[in-house]
DNA sequence: TATCGAGCGTACCGTACGGTACGGTACTGG
DNA sequence: CCAGTACCGTACCGTACGGTACGCTCGATA
């Protein structure tokens, strides 16, 4: 089935990057890549992708350049779905600060425990070993660093409101990050089953926030 | 150069595991594997290993069965070098508890930031994607879980001495783990440069221990 | 010295996979 | 109705790599 509306079909010129915003059809291809990654990590061949997405390999190469381009586009595509929320922070009281932090913790735990994230991170980690096309950098930028940039303003607002005390918001965030994630991500990446339910995630997030406030809270936050 | 002393040369029978304690020559081969892993992650071919170790591929297959066997033996070999220390814990006062925790934190940070550990974990993570021969499990058992088993008794001794308060030593350890490692391991695995010096590690360990004691310490530890 | 075997070097095989070429088809615009 | 084009399906190519086979050397033992 061709796309009936005349969509902007972008091809990748020699040396250029994959399209910033994939067409609907291209998104379907990228979803196929994600599906394959999740269900069998090392079955991720160009043939398999083409078969799964019902497209020709030639098209894959035309759209994404090469295998790395396809993987990069996939990582970007997945990243684009995760970014959400992030409303501006205003007048903070203790309860809303706690609530914000809890939200961050829950959504972060939900992301890193998802099968998609695990599969994606595995690919990126494996890729980081060999130089070329840093998937790792992209994953970091859209994962760890993206959430850092979203959390830090909240922390700073908390400090401005006299609820938190710290000198370096980056350091404070990293502590928060450690308290939330602990050993979860590495265990998942290394293949442990370990699936947290929604309630377990909420409890974990709760504990992490309490601990963080115990360390950085001023007066009663 | 052959090994001049008549060493027990073990071969791997069909379906059996690699030798538990590799001969000196075999250790040299495994070191070659480690060296290759560190200097170029995806150049880890059987040919490359044989060339690097000055041995024949046939010997590799005789000794280790197949590629997975070689990798498994390498992971085990590296693990066997890391295990050290772990003296029995007796009468704890606040200062020695703090010291013990600091030692653990420093040695853990030193391990996970080492190029060898990063390379090894990359391989194991990549392998965890495809089923078969869980390198991931071995790495977990000798890394995260091994240190857990060494830290928990210390924590419990601290509790017995009235220095710490917690209900679940596993949970307490995981918090400690998170405070120490934070985002370091994932950032390294994903390819960020980020090399900590010895002093930086010590500072990090310091901070982590202080934070842990702030959360779990009873009276002044 | 003759025999044996561990192990090195190299050549070889099969296959899987990245990447390319090509014919056929359906939709689009003139 | 015809040209153009986007794309599917499939066949194909080259190569890299896991795994095997074989000849040769060297040290050990009798």
C-alpha cells in the first residue's frame, strides 16, 4: 500500500543525515525496527527489517543511507516519542516539589524498565564499543541528559523557594538519579529478568524522593 | 614458545565448560582477548585473537570450544583477578565502618571506570540481547552481586553495633550502590569519555558514604 | 635416536549479512 | 493515454568471520 497523500519523501544524500522528521511510512519502518530489536536483539538484519516492514532493502538504503543511518533514525524516532510533559515551573511549595520529583522518578523508571529502552540501550552500548556513528551519544542526550535538563530547573526552583539546599544543581541531580535508578538499569542491560510493576515503580520513586529530600531538603519540604 | 613445564593442558569436551583454572598459556590467551577488547571492541575476531596471542585458531577451539566459550572464560578470568580483600568483619566502630564503606566505594568506582570493565560490560550487554551463554549473568554475579554480598555483612555488622538503622540490608545496599555509581556506569557504557582520576574517585566515594550515613546512620556513625 | 603429541601457521569452507541491481507495478501529472 | 516515479520483491555480489583440516616444528620421554 503506497501512501496515498503526496508526502514529502526524503532521501538521504551522500554524507547527509537521515531526515529529521520521518514520513508516516518511514515511521512505520522505524517501528518495525523497534519491534525487531525488542523481540530478538541480534536478528536485526536489513533483510529482516525489510521483510517486517514490507519494504524493499533498496528503499531502506535510499531513505536511511546505511545500517547505521537506520539505527540512528530509529533511536531519534524513539526519543521523539518519549519527550513529553515538562511544563514550566512556577511557585513551588513542598507538596508540589515532591510531586514533581515523584513524577520524574516514575517516568524515568518506567522508561528504563521498558523493553524498548532496554533493547535500544543494548544496541547503543554495543555500538559504543566500535567507533563510528555514536548512537551512544544520542541515547545519552535524549535519556540521561534530557531528564537532567528537565529536573535541574525544578531543583533550582525548589532552592529558590527555600525548600532545598545545594551548591551544584548538577551534582544534586546526579544524586537524585542514583537514588532513583540504583542498580536497575545495569541489571536489565545485563539480561536479568526483573520486571517492575507499576506499583513497585511508584514505591521505588517514593523512596527515592524521600531519600533525596532527606539529603537536600531544608526545613520540611 | 611452548610452556616448558608439563602443565595440565585441559581441552573442552563436547558440551563441557571451559577449564575452571586456565593454564598459564591459556591465561596469556585470555589476556590477549582482554587487550583486544579494550583497544577495539569490535575487532574481537577469532583470527585477531589467535594472531595477538600467537596461537592457532585450532588451539583456541580445542581449549575453549567456541567463541562463546572463549568469551566466557575471559569474563571468568577477569573476574578472578578482581576478587580480592574481603576480610572478616568484627567489632565495628563508627570510624572503621566509614572506612570500610569508603574502601568499597573506591574499589567499585575504580573497577567500573576501568577500560577493561567497560569493554567487558559492553560485550556482556551486547550478548545479553541474544539469548545463549549468559555472559551478562556471569558479569552480574561477579560484579554487582559479588560486591553486594561483601557489603551487606558490613552493613549488618554496623546495624548490630547500633551505628546503622535499616530493615532490609539488600535495600540498604542498593541505595549505597546508587549513591556510589549514580550515572557513571551507563555514561561510560554509552561511550562518554569521562575518566575519573584517583582523587576524583576518592571524593566521590567520600560524598557517597556521607550521604549513605546521613540516610541510614543512627546517632553519629 | 625414534616416537609421540602439543600446538603454531596457514589454507580452506560455508554462511550470513551489508549493500546493489533490476524488473515489475501502481499511482501521479500532463 | 503516456511518461515519470516511488517503491516492492527478489536475485545477486563481495566480504568478513566462525569453524575445520593439515602440515610442520619442537620439546618430552624411552
